[in-house]
């Protein structure tokens, strides 16, 4: 699939640059022609000689080098490849890309290119989670730049956290996804809800729940990996936005419903959010404690049911509507009742009683309930469960392309 493709690989200055040497090898093994740009920082970590030897090509380092420019001008360099990959992509290079700077060969090539760009960020976790870096990432993604990683784990600086460059096989998979023309959900639009909702009591207090958003975010990423054009509507979570997905952040159930309506029409809707069933009739001002007085009474009103609304959206109804059912007892029976009550096509039921550690945890045991029966899945990581669900959705669309894939 990759054979005959060409990649321009920009290696910037991070310790993860050593993995880029392996990346070059693995790309060459697959018949990809690789040309490399090494930044000044990158050359502190890997030598031009290793990069040249592995890529079997000249290495480009200096925008003002007469030999570089005589051989191939930076404009041509930026446009000859099918794809530009930046690995590792430092916080500094992300910032320069977002600002449109052209202060070295790498930044100039990235500004001048008319080709798609894939970045593999690598940095200290504080740098990665810094609002400046996250804002830069959103800017770049809004311009169509795709990203892979970073992963969480031990970082070279001795800290533990998010910021480790994606592993070489993950970067290769992202490159393959990019070149794949036969992704099963290509051309399909998907909407995913995720996370909790916050329902204000007054301007400073709110009611919430323990949903982390991990499962919904993983579903959004898995659908995107199969080629779907995904909008993720997320309540307040501490997760970073999944790459390659349009993320809309909301607070309350009503905001979430509005954002979902704005995303229609879609082919697929997966409602994984833990939407608050009730909202409070919120006070306009902070409720004051009355010394010796009675505690305030909160008057609750029912929130709109987003899953049921999407399932009954008439001509706007997504072809396949999938809900989740968080239960603490009689999981299957409650979920079957929920399927009928909400009018969706599938329900992914999970046991969220505290002993299972599902809420906020990393794994999930799902039962997929549809009109045709119950499929019991084993305990899987939320990422793996999301991959399976996305594959199952793709299968439904493949076997019934013209009809409602609901079973
Ligand atoms: N859901 C929704 N909007 C709501 C409530 C729930 O979209 N206002 C969706 C959830 O995203 C999930 C499904 O409905 O896909 C089931 O959520 P759950 O909380 O298990 O069900 P409830 O309808 O709240 O029922 P109960 O709390 O009685 O179990």
C-alpha cells in the first residue's frame, strides 16, 4: 500500500529523534522514498550521516546553503513528496507552524508546502498540556494537519505523563491510514457524544457525574481511524481532543443537544455521554448561606434525552443510532428496555457498579444489544472496545449499504 509513495520527513530537536531513524528504516522497508530535513535541534540528537545513510538520500539542513538550494530549492522540496511527516515535532516547531513562521528550513518547507502534513508531537508533559501548545494543536488541526500521539508513560526528562512520541508502528499506521483509499467508513459522517454534562445550580456551582469521557473519546478516534468524518460533542473532561476529529466542547445537556443538532445530518450517531437526566432551575446569582436558615431547595427539571431525540429525528435520523447503557444491576434486562424506550438501533450495555471500576477506569465489558439479540464481549481496554465497536459499525454499513444497517 505504501510502495512507491514519497515522504518528506522533518526531524526536529527532541530525544525521540532516535526513533526517527527506525521510522526511516521501516518506511524504506515498505518501498517509500524518504527525503529528510533535519533542524538544528534535530542534528543535536541524530547525525546527518545516519539520516542520509538510512534514507539513502541527501539530508537538507540549511535554508541558506547554496548547495542545498542549487540541488533542490525549498519550494520544490516542500512539494515533491506525497506527505510531509514531522517526527518528532517539538512544542517549538508546533508553535512556529501555528504562527506561520519561516525562520528555518523546516518551518519554511511547512509554510510553503501544498501537501498534507502529519505531526508526531514529542515533549515534556507540562509543555504538551500547556494551553499554548493545546491551542497550537487546535489551530493546526483546524487547518487540516493530522497528528499521531503523543502517548503517556515515562518521559526522557524523568517525569511521567503525556508527551512521549508515538511509537514507530503507530506512526507507520497513521501514514498507512493516510494513504488508504479503501477505509470502510470513508465518506460516512459520524457524531459521538462523550463525557459528563455539568448542570449549573448557580453561577459557581453545578451538578455533575463521574464520567471521564474515555470511552466516548476512544469511539470517536476509532471511527476516524476507519475513515469516518467525526464530530465529537464532549462535556467537560480532562482528556485532550482526539486527533483527526472535530471536537465541540459543551457544558450542559441542553448545550450538548444543540451541538448534536448542528452536526446533523450524519450516518452514524454514538451516544456515549453520561448526560445528566435533570437540570436545576439555576439561580442567577450565587445562592448565599442563610445563617440558621434552612438549606436551599433545588428544583429539578428533566433534561432533553439526546439519544431519544436523535433516534426520532425523522428525515434527519442517522442511519445507525447507538446508545450506551450504564447499569448497576440487571444489566441486560435494563438495557433491552432502554433500547425499546429510546428507539435506537443498538445499545452497548456496561456494568458501572463501583466494584467494576468502569467509571474513570481504562477497561470495559460490553454487551451489544440489538433487535437480533445480545453479543457479550470480553473485558477489553476502552481503546480496544472502541476499535471493535467501530469495526462492527463498519461491518453493518458494508453488508447493508443501501438500507438501514440496524438489525
Ligand atoms: N442519554 C442521552 N440524553 C439523556 C440521557 C441519556 O443521550 N438526557 C443517552 C446516553 O448517552 C446513553 C443512553 O442515553 O447512550 C443511556 O444513558 P443512561 O444514563 O444509562 O440511561 P438513562 O436514560 O439516564 O436511564 P436511567 O438513568 O434510568 O438508567
